[in-house]
C-alpha cells in the first residue's frame, strides 16, 4: 500500500513552482505546499539536465526510496515536488534521505 498519491498534472506542478516554498541543496530541490484534500501527494521531476535516461531513472528511484524512508513521519495534507539536480544520480539514497529529512524538517512537516 502506498502512503501517498502521485502528482501527475502539469498544472499541479506549475502551481507548486509558483506558490510552494522551496528548499535547495546540490542534490535536490524540494517544493512544499499545503493542500485541501488532507492527503499526502508527491511529484518527482527530472529534466534532461540531469543526464541520459538511465541517470534520470536512477534519480527518480533514489528520490522515491529516500522519501519512502521518512514518509511515515510526514504530516498529511501536504503536496511535495522533488526536483532532481545534476548530482542526484551519483548520490546514494541514504545520503539523499538525510538531505530530504533536513528539507522536510525546515518546512515543519515532520511529525
């Protein structure tokens, strides 16, 4: 069972970029915004700047795993968009998990 719903619509991503609070590190950018549904929604984006298809896929897998580790402690009612950066495919999920944990703590969404 998944703990969160995926964000798939382009308008949702654009809304997050425009109105969401962002937290930046060399390996990850995190956008956080409250939602009205009361559920946890997550979107992951990787641009061509990250690298070829293999690197982009690895980036998504690493981000997904890093979020899985801390998803149980995240308050419901928030949307998250994680944006992979150039370093993301070369980082282990445990290292990215620490970065993501810091972003989530700074955002005040951890229980």
